C-alpha cells in the first residue's frame, strides 16, 4: 500500500507526524479493529511465507540494507 501524506516537522526539523487522507485512515482503522487482512494482504502474507519456506532469500531485504535505505545507523 502506498500512502500519500504530508509530514509535520517539529521545532528541531525532525518528522513528528503524518497527515493522511481520511479514506486511508478509515481503511487502516477498519483493518486494525477487526484484525482481518484484506485479500491483497492475505496473498502478500502467503507469498512471504512461501518464500520463507522455500529459502528464497532474494525476496527479502537484509537488515543492514533496510537500515541504510531508511537512514538508520
């Protein structure tokens, strides 16, 4: 899921909040409240589990790569 948003910056220039469309918020809230994944989410989870069981490491991003992409040290 791609979420279009606006980022709220605090006094020190750090991201402190995100403003998202109401429809996206309601979709997330519904998912969290009932705990039932959508058909797309269920398929993504099943695909991930298949990759894990088959040892398909190329389907996953390494911890170090993810940290670098997110700018986390």
